[in-house]
C-alpha cells in the first residue's frame, strides 16, 4: 500500500509540475514603442511575446485618440521568431496612440490587452 501511495503522489506532483506549460498564455515581454513612452513617430509597432503564437489569430492594431484604426496593414509574424509580431505604420502626427494586441498561443489560449504611447 505504501508503494502505491508513493507512486500516486509522485504522479500527481509530476502532473502539477507540467500543468503550467500546458496552460500557458502568450504575454507581452517586449513592446516597441514601450508603454507610456514619448517618442518621435515610429515606422512600426512590434511586440515579442513569452511564447510562440498562432499567427492567423494573433494581431496588433494601432488606434488614434478617437479609437479610429490608424494602420490599414495587417500585423505580420516574424518567420525567424514565432513569438514576435510587427505592424508597419503610416506617418503618424503628434498624438497619443493605443496599441491593441491579441495573442493566441499555440495551445489555443487567447489573451488581449492594450497600451499607449505618445508621438511628440
């Protein structure tokens, strides 16, 4: 009985240790431009996430202070880094802009968020 209990406990601990990897979410790790930064107009917005993304379902979108979408292009995955998305931008006037992002990890978990930066 002791042997069975020890094996069961070991299997449970192994399952719990593996669970975070199975239920992971792709969180932003590096954002360019950075959150709350004041910068000259950037040519692109990019975010590197904590894990690989499903590019069909992940996106970046830039909105102006009225909520209107600024870029007509679609965000693009980096072929060399499946955790990185980039969005090309048109010339931006001085204003506050909001980046809206959606990340769908390869395990299907979806997150979304937003952050702002200012063009001087």
